[in-house]
């Protein structure tokens, strides 16, 4: 039988759980029964957004196959919308697991980063312009309606 090392327990007070409960604000882009997509407030590219499951799990290490499948379905949908919304030439996906793996918020999420030729990703950890982020959310929502 395959075993995996134990991961720490899910913390229901992590910031993305609070976004799901609408205890703190976010720029929502898309949701279905199982997932939510909202904008990253420290965008490393214009249109940088995050896809999360609505049910609790820390990351890939404790997620169920169903949670992973639901998240990736939405990642594909939002990635296709990002190509249209921003005239992107490609999309980078990022996903980190546990602090040693680069994870800072411990609710499973996949970063969706629209990319343009010759434009490097910006450095992490810098707060974005909220009006610009709001506009990018609107562009993504409009593109999603066309797909
Ligand atoms: P990581 O856990 O390393 O994949 O990164 C967490 C991501 O969450 C970073 O890109 C942050 O900019 C982003 N982030 C942190 N707080 C918020 C928030 N309140 N709303 C949207 N994005 C956030």
C-alpha cells in the first residue's frame, strides 16, 4: 500500500478560507459548485488570478482526486479566458506545497499567470494597483462569457 507522510491539519482561518466565507473582500472572477477563482492582489503579471477548491485542503498533498480535478477544470477554463481577455501568448501555472515548497497560504491554490512574449514575471510580494486588478477581473469575466 502506498503511504504519504502526514501533512499538518487544515487551518479554517487561513486567508483564502476567509475569502470563501466573504469575511474579507476579493475580486471574484468565476465560481461553480466546487471552485472559486479570484484575483491575486500581488500580481506577478496582469490578470494573475488564483483557483481554489471550495472545500478544505492545504495543498496537493492532502487534496482528494476530486478536488484536484475540479480545480484543474476551472484552471483550464480561466486560462483559456485569459488568452482571450489579455491577448496573451501563453499562460504559466504555479502551485506550491508546504512552506518548504514555497507555499504561503495553506488552502490549495493554482496561480494562473497570463504571459506575453518578452515580458518577464514581476517579483513576488508587491501589492498591486487595486483599480487595475479590478479592471483585469472584469476583462476575465467578460472573456469567460464568450467561451
Ligand atoms: P503561495 O501560497 O506562495 O502560492 O502564494 C499565495 C498567494 O496569495 C500570493 O501570490 C499572494 O499575493 C496571494 N494573496 C495573499 N493574500 C491575498 C488576498 N487577500 N487576496 C488575494 N491574493 C492574496
